[in-house]
C-alpha cells in the first residue's frame, strides 16, 4: 500500500468524469451530442447536463424524468462500454502519477507532489490530464486542485462541467466559506434542513459555530466532522492500493409501490452479486448492512453481525432477509425508492478459513455456480425467484 501525507502545497487533484454514462453515450452516438440524454428507462441511472438543466436527476423515476424533459432521448445502459471507458481513463491517471486513489469508476484522487521537475506544476499536470483524457478516451473531465482531498473534491464540483479549478493555500477559506452548506461532505437533504432551520446557510455559518454547538445540533460524529471540514481540516492522504472495507451493491426502485415478493427478489439478486464479488476477491465479511431510501427522501441503515465471517450466499441472504423483515413497517409507511446491501468487517478468506469449521456443502455449491457463471456468463444460472424479473443492470465497480 502506498501512502503520502498531505502537505502544505496544492498538490492533490480530484478528477471526476462529467455525467459519465451519458457522456459515453454522447461520445459513441454523434446524434446525441448537445441533446438531453437519459440513461435508463425505469429509473434514471445518469443524465446529461442538457437533461439536468430540465431538473432530471440520478435515481429519479423514468416517468417523472420524461415529464420534466419530454424532448430527452432515453437510451438503455451499456455497462460494458462504461467499464471499458473507465479502464482507459484510469490508465491515463496511472500515467500521470504513481499515487492514484480510485473512489469510483469515474473519479479518483491523484497526488502530484514531487512531480514538478518531471511534469511541471500541479496546474500544468491538471491541464495535461484533461487534454489526454479527451484525446485518448473522448470524454470531458473536470479537475479540482487543492491542498486537501476534501477541498480538491469541492473544487471539482464547483468547476463542473468540463472545468478546472485550482485553490491556492492562501485562498482556501475565502473560496470555501461562501459556498452553501450542501458542499460539505456528509450534508444531505436531512442535515441541510436541520442547518437551514437554524439559519445556517453557508460554510462560513458552520465555521462560525463552536464544535460543541454542532455536536448538540447534529450528534457527535456529524458535528465534529462538519466543524473540521468547515475549517478545511482534512489530514487524509491519497492512498494507493487500499483494499475495500466493505463490498456492496444497490438498486434504485423508482416510486412505484413494491410488494414483499418484489423486494425479496431484488434482495436475492443483490446478495448473489455481492457474495460472488467477495469470493472472487478471496474475502469474507462478518457484518451485513441494509440501506434503504424512502419516498420522502429520508434514509435508514440497518445492520447485523454474524457469528463468524463468511462469503456464503445462503448465510448472508438469510441474515439480510431478517433485517429487511424488521424494516418492513418503515417501508410500508414511507414507500421505498432504493434498496442496497453491503458486507463489512472484511478479512482475508484464506486466513480466516484456517480457524473456522469447514462448511463443505455451502462452499461447494457457491464454487460450482461461480464456475458456471465464469465460463458461460452471469445469466447462465439464476435462481427461480428471479426468472422473468428485470432486476436492472449490474453497475460496474472498481476492482475489489
């Protein structure tokens, strides 16, 4: 694992592809360029900036999106094309700096400290990065440059789309403080509403509060976190080769009511995906996590810790079915628009198996199914409960 400590210069780049899926579609289909594009019919997976200008947003129901933007072109997702584009972009990142921390398939942090003699200033490097991504991959990318990871990400968000913004160290708070509180990591709709009710609208308003005031308002974790970010205190380094602390998957469901059987089918498909990824990465996990988003935009997270770490599909599914059953009253009261799962507290599978009883039947069955899918494709074997159901595309991920 590579690691470097954040310094005193603006040498951290946050590179973020613009409207990634939609941009790939516009690149590959010239007729779509300059037009509003929606990727995904039932639920919006991505929207071009032309569609976003009409109010279309990711995870919005397809019907609502088409009402907001009736002249939009709706295209089915092509996950293989997005995976290939992501791989090509990360090759450019790796050619730019040896210190690259992937965040998702369309964004990464790069530390360019120590490259001045070879590649020029961080601004020069960012300009060249954007040019090479456009020339080699054909996609627009926005880059923020700052002294901390947090501020570099904020800068790229402000510079979007297709922009470059450098925040010099002596201008950090002058840049940060006028921004709305929603620019702070961790401030979603619910937290923003709490802050707005107290007359807190900008980052400067947050910075003016004492830490204990924010803790009293938002709780210990969120209060301390936002107090630090409002003063641009973020010591996290760019980390290379860091293994995931959890592996998960989710599916947006739109706003249509879902029966218990439909939700169970979605859960089964998600568990199949996640446990297969665990086994492919030779990892096991002990904590299963269920994530829900409701029709009123609130969210809930429920978790359960297993007696021992596992990547066994049946064990994980049984645990998550129990967690989902406990959450059913919330779902019935508020409606559900997103269901996600993850497995956390991960460990190396081979090391853990030395100290655990061997479950020959479960592991043998999972291994047999994985072998068939590896050879003939993921659709070669499926569960009976999933037959005839459209469970949505398998979203590309960074390597586990």
